[in-house]
């Protein structure tokens, strides 16, 4: 028996507009994602990446075709049902961080829990834990303006994972960051994937960042042009290098 995939898009199309101005953004996308995968979505501008992410993120519905999330037909759900599914299972990270200014890191991270109606004490504990897990213990009371770009993206990631989502959807998460900060964010996403089992779907234009993923899907002109496993993800190479360095130290100090 094969396991139900976490995500399955089947012959998904998306047409914007009608009549002579109608534009086909997705032209029959098939994509299956198992729990625990880390997928980089690449492709030229206009190839349908954002439309696919909006569909996967339950923000928009296909014109035709099926979207199954854990076996549930998302295309048949009402707007409210999709919103509930989103709040329960999905976390979002954007290129521009999208934090509330003049609001502390702690309060930014608490926000999704506030929408869920959780108590102040539960929000507080969960947000502090999420901030610590992205390396920001001690920065809880800083506002975005007092944080670097890399730190702001860490706050955004903490906000995305505070609800313990099954899937993290990241739209060019390193697009506004320099190379070093970008690598740190990718290592963080790798850790969330490998250590916390969060499935990661990430749009990126940068081959170096896509190289962190376990699988690379390329969109061209509204279809999946290629879908390849990445046998040697950068994150894995780094974890192996760290383990080897630790083993050498242990042997050296014995
Ligand atoms: P990508 O993210 O790869 O740049 P998009 O999914 O944003 O691609 O866009 C795919 C196509 O759909 C483009 O031709 C774009 O202009 C069009 N498109 C995207 N969103 C809309 C919209 N809301 N209304 C009309 N056309 C859209």
C-alpha cells in the first residue's frame, strides 16, 4: 500500500481573466510531495511559480484540476475551510519578511496564536520557544527596525513555525539578504526540515540556495518542465562536515 502523499496537484490549471484577455498561468501541473520533503521551485519570471505557491498555500483555487492536501480535496473547500486548513497546517515566509513595524519580535511571533484564540500565557511560552529555535533568544523585545535583515527573516520564520505547521511555504526567503545571511537562513530551513520534520516548499531564483533542497522542480510556461532529486543537498554536506569535525575532535581529545 502506498502512503497518501501530503500534497498532490493533479492536472491543475489556472486561468486569470476571461475571453480574449484570459491568461493561462498554469497549464496542467502535476506535482506530488511527500511529508518531509524539501523542494526548491525554480523557473523564469512569469512561469507560474507564484500561482502554484498561492494554490499550494490554499490562498487561491485552481480553475480546473485537483489539489489534495492529506487526501482532502482543497478545490472543493469553502474560503473559510481553506483558511482553517491554512492556519492549522501551513506556515508562510516571504521575501520582504512582512513583520509588523513598531511591534516587538515576541508580539510578531505571537500573532498567529492570537488569531487561534490561545491564552496570553500559552502565546508567550510558544513564541519564546520559537524565537529561541531560530537563534533569537534574548531579542524578544526588539522591534524589526532594531534587527538586521537576517534577524528579521528569523523572526518571520519563528512566526511561521510557532503554530507547528506541517508545511512551510517560503517565497524567495533569501531574496533580500546577502550571501552569508542567505546561507544562514537556508541552514535554518534545513534544520527545520531535517530535525523537526517540517516539509519545506521554497521558491528561489538562486541556484546556490536551491542546492540546499532535496528536490528541485522547474516551472516553464505554466508546466513542470523538470523535477529532479538533489542527491547531495548543501545542508546535508554541512551536517556531515560538522559531524566529522566533532568526531575528529573527540578522537583527537581522547
Ligand atoms: P512567476 O511567479 O513564475 O513569476 P506568476 O505565477 O506570478 O509567475 O505568473 C504567471 C502568469 O500569470 C504571468 O503571465 C502573470 O502575468 C500572470 N498572472 C499572475 N497573477 C495574475 C493575476 N492576479 N491576474 C492576471 N494575471 C496574473
